[in-house]
């Protein structure tokens, strides 16, 4: 928005100065739903829409007194989520601000010095000088300015969204003027100024919905509109509370979003780039998350590179399309798929027809990036195929609208990027490949000899290659089968050969990478082996090698369990298992190397803890929560970690947290809520009371451990610290005591005393206390934890008494985790722990 600069507006401001100076903000006053030119709205006063749904007034994020903003928020919901901010980039620095409607229809935010810090941009020459405009707050959340006499439209807040989409909004473009409607994230949860992310309709090529980062980089892609929704949001068609329609005219292009029910709905673009859609549920009186993007690793932009396709239900997620191979097999084996895939066989365009090429049908797919694609609404599917074959640059085509029998055509030229498979939904994509890669030839040459040679020679070559590949696969299969058979003989927990689905490294490669397992490369040592730092000579990849002791049967159990658990998992906040080595009777796991080692090395070190400001700590807390949510809910298998602790949280170069050490993890079935064991293992201070006393573990056991970590991150104190208390839950007891005394901030370590938001820290402490409540049913699920951590408007329940577990009074096998030795055996930092079967 621009500041007014013409003399007429300056006269208006001067006339308002008397009102501004005389006003003293008192208790909140309701001025109805309308603002006129006769009187400003002062800080402490509000407009309330006719049915009381929305309110407009001044607010401060996290109730800070520093900056004041004119905003619209939900009025009849206790959490009062803000949905629109006027002066997002120009706050008023005191409580003496006002919102004024000038005679020309311009809205002005003015500070105590009578300086305009924000102004709206009304349509020029729409207000007759003899009429008086009015501003009205509607029940839709839209603030409109109209000509009071004729009702002419002048301005509306829906044309300038903040970070929230409300029902009735439009996202798109005015093709005549170039004006765009889009939403932009806040800079942070406490700073409503424009952030790095924006949700827009991208116009280049075939228009598509995207979230951009820093105005250029595509962070997430919803794809083009395909009749009843966007190709990248297949689940949207199942939402019967929202009606979406895409319009394309000479004047306008974009998406209309309407509600088809009385439900309260909103979509927010968070500061981290995630888009979330909520519906208000009453009871229980809270926002419920029912859609989020990105929702998994396959939702990031082009995770598998060119001609690669992502499947979140398979491990590994990325594969090449039929007729393509990894461009760099070495990197691909190490899970670096950024180079994508290339064709096995070059397309045939010598005769200008491409008739010796064919099409691979990929069903249930998210259509590729359309920023360079073209569309023709008049072509049918067969016509589209013919046109693609006659264009040597054409690499794929698809129906533009597959509903109602299918109409229109989208054609791609060049590389295909950002494809993924869906279990439900998605479209059919026709990918152009050489006929030989489809197993057939469509050549119609009249020269039979040439035709036979063209067919036979490649077939013979393919058979030879196939024979060699099959031989290699058989040898590899035998190696795996023999390894699994040996494990079966040593342990009653039977594993099948399909359980170990990892790249197999040969012993010589790992020995070379670790300088023959030299002491200089050793990161640490535990009860069942050692961990070494290494570097693959071929590509320079740094690795951490977990080498289990040959003589330890528990090590065998751990190896099996860790392989079977983590090979099914891929997430930004989980340590990446690159492969394993089982040659020469070795059992080695190869992980990505974490240069910053583990979280405990920072938290409990007097010097290193100074490197963790509050922003880093908050991101670590949220990152761990997202990793746990993936384990409990979003992964292909449900996993309970059972040994979550600070030493099992690794930090990469950017201080992104990654959960590690799955030696004690257990996979749960779809309908399995909890399990029971007679042999309790884990780490004192992190284990939940029901697990220690009764041997019962569930997702809520991990939630308890997470709560302890949250308190450790904030306080820089170990929960179990013998130097400060004989209690094995020293920190839990201290946090609960300070909370009840109203002295919660005394828990915060002095190293971050000057860098944190009080409201944000208090919210995190409260979330931590909610997670360590004694009864499992009282603890929140990780999905609720993330919502509570990332939404400063979410109303948190009051925590109940934590689970104080007097472990000294219970008789069980003792503390078998190496972490009880003050975490001294955490390495890379991958703790070596003992798994016990039920």
C-alpha cells in the first residue's frame, strides 16, 4: 500500500489531529459494524460484524506491547485467530493509533504523531465529492468500503489477503491490469510482516497452484486445475464443506473458494511454508486440521529429479519411469536422487513422425510441472497423441479435464519434473518412450529384412543384458537369503528376506572410507560395537558407520530391528540410513553423517549451549515433533521409538534435528494402540510411568519422552541429574513446582535470556508439561502437539500432575541403555542400546 501524498489528503489528516490528540484509549468499545468519516476507530475500540462472527481493531502478536496492528480476527471463538492485518509491515509503536476513513474512501492507519503508517488504495474517481463513503465489516470477514449513497464498490480487504484464505475469497489474476490475489506467510508467528512464502496461481505455461519461496523457488506445487480440483490435491474432492471453481476468462483467471455449509473454515500459510486448512468443531470447541501441504517427502518440489517418480508408500520413495535409468547410479544408491533419470533409448524423430516411439501410461499420478507445458481445450485424447508424436520435443501428454469423459489436452516438452503416485486419485499420464523400451516396435517399414534386424538385434541384446541382470539379482538374493537364514538360527524372531531392502555396501568400500576402522575415525564406542566417521572415495559422501560386535547376540537383535524399522522410513527429521554391509560376517549400518553430532552435546555443555539461541531451540523442538508425528501417523508403518532422548537427536550442519537409533523401536499394526512387555528397556528419566511400572508402551510413551526433551531444551538441565537431586525426574519435578508457583520463567536457562519470546517459551513449557502428564490418555497426540506449538492462537488446556516415577521402588532388570552413563556412549551420535523381545 502507498502513503497518501496529495494536498487534499494532508488537509484531511490535519483535521483529524484534534480527534487523535483528545482521545484516550480505554476499555474495548464496540462501534457496531460500520466506520464512517465522522469518527476514527481508536486503539481499544472494535468493529463487530452483524452476527458477531468477526471483529476489527488493534492487536499485538503474543500480547506484546511493542507493536500494534489493525487486524480482523474471529470474535466468537475464544482463540481469536487473526485472519487479516492492514499495516503488517508498518506497526504503530504505541496504544495511541487510530483507523480513519477519509472522505475520498481511503482507509488510513495513523500513529500518535499523526503520521500515516498505512493506507488503502481505493479505485480512483469512484467517490462522488457530494457523497460520504462508509466501511463495513461483514460476517464473511471481509472489510468493504462503499459509496454510501449509491452502494458503489470502492475497496475490500479480500483483494489484499494476508496469510489466511477465508470462504468467498479469490486467488488469481486480473489479466487486464496484472493485479494478483495471493496469500503471503507471516515472517514469524510474532511478526505479521510479509514472510518468505506465498501461495499463487503461476501463469507461465499451463496455470498451476504453487507455493513459492522468496518469490522464485517453487516450494510446493498443487499443479494445474483438472476439472474438479488440482492434480496435486486429490483429496480435495472428498471435502464436502468447500466448493472450489476455477475460472478462465479474458479478464480474470483463478480460483474461487466458497463454503457449502455453516462450518467455520480457514486456510493459513505458515511462516515455514506449510499450508493448513482447519474446520472449527464445537464441541469440543477447537480447530481441527483436515488438510496440509506439503504432507510428506513426495510433496516437496521434484524430490526425485527429472523423469523420476515418487511413491510415499514404497521404500525407497524414488524410482525412474519405465524406459529410464538413474543418471548417476552411485549417488542414487546413496539416496541422492537430485540428478534424476535419463532415457535408456533416444527418441526417434528422424522421419519427423516419431512413429517408432510409443507411450507409457502412468496411472494415478500427479501431473508434472506445467510451467513450460501447453494446453489445447479442443483436442481429444487420440488427437493429442498424434500431435505429440509429430512434435520431436513432446515428451508426454494428458487430458486437461478427465471428468465427464475427458476433454482438452496438456502436452509437455523437455524434462518431466515433480511427479508422484497416489493410492487414491491422480490422473493418467502418457509418457513418450522408445518402442523398444515398451517391449514392442511400431515401425511400419516395408523392408522386411531391415525390420527384422531392427527388432531382433535389440531383443537379443536385451536378453543378454537381462540374463546378466538376472544372474546378478539371483546372486544378490542368495546373499540376502543366507544372511537372513543365519539370523533366524540365532534368534527366534524370524525375518524374511524382503525385510532388508537396502543398498548393500561391500566391506572393502567401508574399510577404505573409515581408514580401515582406525581409532582416529572412531566417533564413539558402546556396549555392542563402535561408530566410525567415513568418507566414500568415489563421490566424497561423508558417512557414519555403526559396526556391531560379532560376539554380541544382542547386537544381532538390534541390527535386525533397526534395519526392519528404519528402511521403511523417510523424513526430513529422521536420520537417513544409506545402506548396510553384511560381508565377512560383519553387521554394519551406514548412516548419513551428522557434523554437529547429538543434541545433548550442545545442551549440557557450558560453552556449546551458548550457540543455541531461542530460534534454533524452537526449531529443534518443532522438528522433533514433526519426526515423531511421521513415525506415529504418517509413515508407511506405525513406529513407536521407545528410546527418545537428547542423545538420540542428531543435528545436521543447519541444526536440523533428526531422530536416530531405532534399536528399541517397535512396529505397530493399524489397529494396535498399545503393547506390553515383561522386560523394560530404555533410559531413566525419559521413560513414561506406565512403561516402567507395567511394561505398557504406546505412542503416548514417546509423547512423554518428547515432553522431557522439551523441558531439557529450554532449561539446559538433564531430567536425571544426580548432582542436583536424588530424584530420577529432577527436571520434571522442578518444572511442575515452578509452574504452580507462577515462576515458570525461572526454568529458562540464562544463555537464552535475551533472545526469546516470553509467550513462545511459556507455550513450549506448557506443551512439555501436557506431554508428561501421568495418565497416557491426558497426553496429547503428536498432531495436536504440533498444532499447539505452531499456532499462537491455539487454546491450550491446563496441564495435570506429571508422572513422577520412583523407579528405585520398582524391581526390573536395571538400566540397560548406554545413555544412563550420562549419555557417554552416544555416537554420531547413535546410541547403542539393547533390544529385548517380548
